[in-house]
């Protein structure tokens, strides 16, 4: 079986350039599947109220172009939505800072939260890691969905792309359960479980300016210059991983977990790339997350994940004592306001599972991802 991925170059976020690139990538991927329903949901990545320049969220021009493309092709009403961290309750601020409200200003387009109709418990005999998951009712009820992720690194899953973006349809408790799974393979299986509930019909990825380093919240924006499109999430993620300079994307546990279940290609030969050659894709010197662990010989990697430590560490100068880190921690390892610590949060190391959700959700960057000496040495040796 062959999976087509459409690729279009795009150097910046100038509206006409993005509109052209999205239309080209979609066309090269064979077009979006027919939609006679009169409505569509666009699942963007709106992780937090971050300005588009930070590359944390799907750029509003890409979301706008995707919505416009759906309108142009099918005349369908489009609703743009996501389920950001539960701590971000000011939706007006979210849509303003991410500039998604500008995308939603198009005729026939609206935006909102995926949580607006609550969540429903879903179970499946095909689940490998979870007994059940609570998924957004709006997402479950949408008969036509286009996934619009941002290409980013991720300290836990290495890549945040099509598969990972759908993880965001689950409620906070489900996500916490997954992050507390204490093994990268199990987390990968949990994300694949959630993805399998209801794969979107199509994917358009914003890889114009991606995030490298310690994503998904505090990595570094990096121009990569592509829009990717396709009907298969794993195939699009495979191409995205190639942009990130992965020689073998199957080294990424999440992609391997999806391939094991037959969710898409297990080899490059199964992908039909239209619009670029494979050799043109890699962003030279792209900074991956957790690269130092992958640099270890395969037989040492299990031990390496334990020895090569990346753990949360507080920078008190940046901390505003908001307590968000304590609320998102899946294992209750953060005590929010201990007098002994001057009101700063303190991490109980023996409880911490190093999921780095506190780092991801900290609004000021005060909870850093600290690498121990061995981690830094391995990282340096790879430069
Ligand atoms: S570390 Fe960040 S999330 Fe935690 S209290 Fe300080 S500012 Fe808030
Ligand atoms: S303290 Fe931070 S890294 Fe440790 S388990 Fe809690 S959220 Fe995860």
C-alpha cells in the first residue's frame, strides 16, 4: 500500500504564500476527501496562549488557509478548535494571543474550545495502554475533521505532529494518566490508543517555522519551509521526522507504536512523496529533543533513559508563584506553596516521573528542563 504526502515549499507566513502552499500541498496529496456534510472541524494545535512567533501553536495563517481551502472546496462551515491545558481558562486571551480569532474572522468560520460540549468515556478492545479515555464530545461528534498540527520537538515523545496533536482531544485526567505511564513506549501506546478512536479525514501540517530543541513549549523556532498534507497521519509524521533529520523515523517510539498497529507506513518505500525529493527535506543541524539518549548504543538505551537525566528545576527569578505546575503534575510531586520554600513550588524528587508537564505548562519558563552532567556531555559530543 502506498501513502501519498503532498509537500509545498513556503518561506514565510505572508498570507498569499501560505494560501498557495496549503492549496498546493493538499492538491499534491490527492485532495481532501469529499465532504457533503456542510460542516467541518479543524483541530489546530493551540497548546497555550502564545504569540505565533514562538512557534508553540499552529500559525494562524496556516489555520486560516486550511479553513479557506475547506470553504473553497466544499462550501462547508468550519469550526476551529482545540483543548489547551486546562489551566488556560481565558479563552478570549487564547484566541487573541494565538491570533486564531483572525482566522475565524473568515465568512463561515468560527472558533472555540474542544471542551465546550464536555467529554465522553471511550473504551476499545484494541487499546494497548489505556482501559478507556475521555475524549471531547465535539471531536467525537464531528463527522469531518482536518488535523492542523504544528511541527515541534517534544521532550517526551520527540515529535509533536499529526499523531500527537490528536492526543489533545483527550481530557486533562486522561492526559495526566498517560504522562504518568513511566515508560516512553507506554506513553506512545497511549497516544496511539487515543488516535485510534477517531482518525481525522485529512492532515495539513504547519512546518514553515517549526520548533527545535526542548519543545513543545520552550524550544527554539526554526525555519524549515514546508507545508505537508496527506490522508495518513503516520505518513505525514514520517516526512516531518525526515525534516527533523531522523535517519529512521521508526526510532521515534510514537511512530513505531503507530506502525506496529498498521496505522500507516512502516518504511519509507510505502510513502509516495509529491512536490519534493527526500534529500531536499532535512533541516541541517536540526536540534532534536532527548538526542543524547538516542546517541547511546541501542543496548544501552534502556539504562540510558534512567542515567541520562532531564528533570524539572525551578528558576525562582522567573517564577510568579501561580501554582500551575502543581496542578498539572500527574503524580502530585509538586508542593505549591511551602512556607519553607518562600512560597515557591518545590518538586518531591522521589515522586517525580520526569514527564516534564510542569515545564511544558509553566507560563513564564520558570520550570526548566535541567539536564545532568552525563546528559550534557552526550549532547555536546553530538554537536
Ligand atoms: S514554576 Fe511556573 S508554573 Fe510553577 S508556580 Fe512558578 S511560574 Fe507558576
Ligand atoms: S514534577 Fe514535573 S516532571 Fe515531575 S512528574 Fe510532576 S509534572 Fe512531571
